[in-house]
C-alpha cells in the first residue's frame, strides 16, 4: 500500500486529499474535518481490510467548510480521479447529528445490495445503534443518491454510511487538536460489513 497527498481547492476551500492504495474496494471520507471520526474510520478500515482509502481534510482550520458531496466530484483533483479509476465499489463514511434519531445508522447510496450487506455487519451493534436501509426511512438529504455524489461514481456504485456522533467518536464535544477515536465496536462491525463486500463485490 502506498500513500499520496495533494492540496486541492474546491469552491474556494483548500482541502488536503490523502489516498492510500489497496484493493478495488474503497473507503471514502469526504468531510474528514467536519464529521469527526470519519477520517479515522476510513483509514482504520482500509488498513484492516486491505482496501483503498481517500480522505479529505482541512488541517488547522478551526471552522471547516462543509461542501455537499456532489460538489466534491471535481475533475481537477488527481487523487479523486485515481480513486475512481482504481475502485470498483465504495463505502463512503459520513456523520449526521439528527436529534430525532441519535442512534440510527443510515445506509444510503446507489448500490442497495451492498447497503444491506454492510447493514448485516452492523446488526451486531443493536440495540445501541439501529442500522436503517429502507430509503423511505432515511432523510432525503442523507440518502446519497445524487448521480454526482462520488459514492455513486465507481463502477459498482457504493454505500453511503451516515453515522451518529456516538458511533463516530468517543469524544462528546469538539476540541481543537484533539483526535477522534471511533468506538472499537463500531470499527469491528463496519469491518465485518466491508469484508463481506470484498467477498461478494455485489452489483446494484
């Protein structure tokens, strides 16, 4: 596995993209500085499962800008192009702060078979967390179905995993310079789901 980084400007925002190459299964964290724990989960899962990972962060920025996922699919990001050409199926990790559903893990994205396989791995987290695959029960903005969303741009599409705060980090409030540490139980459950994808590599 090799790691490469580049700075890329998107809509006037400077981001650091970091690509670690591995298998045709990809882990993606588009908002690593906004959605605490997603960058750490992507890196840990990729290392554990031998997958490729691409993480975007805004290092040293106290108030990171959130760019909607479809607008992150820019042609001038070399590492994103490399990721999309290398990877067949993507698991894109995001964070939500929905107060009405603080235990829900929403599994969106265009590859619905893959979403159900990841959900099977996450079932081990019940009753602490509740994996949701029914699109009608997922808030529209969290479904990850836009055609320009990077999760849907790899050959077999992918799964958008929206994790509540408690599933992303053991830290309960943001503090500058303090790293996020995802719960081990969540890492293990996600790894089980990702490994099942690697074995099946389902189409949509």
